[in-house]
């Protein structure tokens, strides 16, 4: 009789422990999957902000520099490699790319 009680208690505790372990593994994997998404979204927003700031300043001046053009080109390429970069900045970039380049002026 005692063996039966011990077996039942061990089975109940074992199934609860197994459930907790499985749930901890599931939670950990879910957290690991969410982290890269947050990093990618943060990077996308930072690139958008930086590109927008440089492009709008150049549009206000009516010209751009070689250094700005190089940075915008590289940053925009990286931006488009990120998920959900849906081209909302395309018009700004098209306007920016139409600017003349002052080859003798340093980026401001």
C-alpha cells in the first residue's frame, strides 16, 4: 500500500516537474525569437531617423556632399535589407538623389 502511495505521489510530482520544464523551455524559445525582431525594428527606426535627418538637411540647403551621398546610399541599402522596410522613405530618397552634389564641400 505504501509503495502505491509513493508511486502515485512520484507520478504527480514528476508530471508537474516535467510540465514546468517544458513550459520553461517554450518560454525561453519564445523570448529568443522576439529579441531579434525588436532589434531589427529598433535598427530600422534608427536608420529611418538618421537618413531622414541628413536628407532633409540637404534638401533645405539645396545640395548634398559626397560624404552625405555615400552615407545615405549605404544606410538606405542596409535599411532595405531589414524586414518590413516597406519603402515609405522612397519619395524622400528620390528627392534627395535629385540634388546636385557639391564635390568641394565637407559634410556638415
